[in-house]
């Protein structure tokens, strides 16, 4: 993500990703690069305004816990980070819920779209579909 959507907020993005997908904690730099590349590919066809809004949303997610916990999202322990994201997920404002849903979807896509994740969860897709089981 050197000159990409989340580069200015990389640490924040990764902390959110590790909270949503705890297994991401084990990613090395190459794993993070692959995850971020997949996310960028998913955003490539989106307008630059959408990418700016996502960066702004990631910044907001990092700062909003200051109001409740007195710390940024990155400074919270895992339990409080999870609790905060659950509250965002169920926020009254539809725009906030949609923003979180979109960000979470991108994180899932990036994490589970990696070749290493498919092997780790035992995913063995085959063009023959269920025929392979017979």
C-alpha cells in the first residue's frame, strides 16, 4: 500500500483488520502486502471519492473511541476494540453501519482471498464442483 488507498492510515487499517479477523495477527509483511493488494484490486474500479471516504472512515474509527474510552482505537485492548466495533456495526446511523459493513467486507476479501488463507481453512475449490467428491 505504498501509494494506495489505505497507505496514509495503514496502522489504523491493520489494527481494525486484526480486530475483525484475529488470525491476521499472524500475518508477516508479505501476508499484509497480499491482503492490501487484494483490497486495492477490489477498490480499483471505484471512484477516488469512495477511496477518500474509506480513509476518512478508518480515521474516524480510530478517533471515536476517545469519546468513550479516552484512547484511540489503536490504544485499546482487544476486548474494548471488539466492543467498539460491535457498537459501530449496530449504530443508529445507516451510513455508519454501511461504512462498517463495506470496510469489514474488504478486510474479509483481503484476508480470505490470499492463497495462504485458502489452504489454512481447507478450501479446495475445483471447477468440477461436487463431482470431485464422487
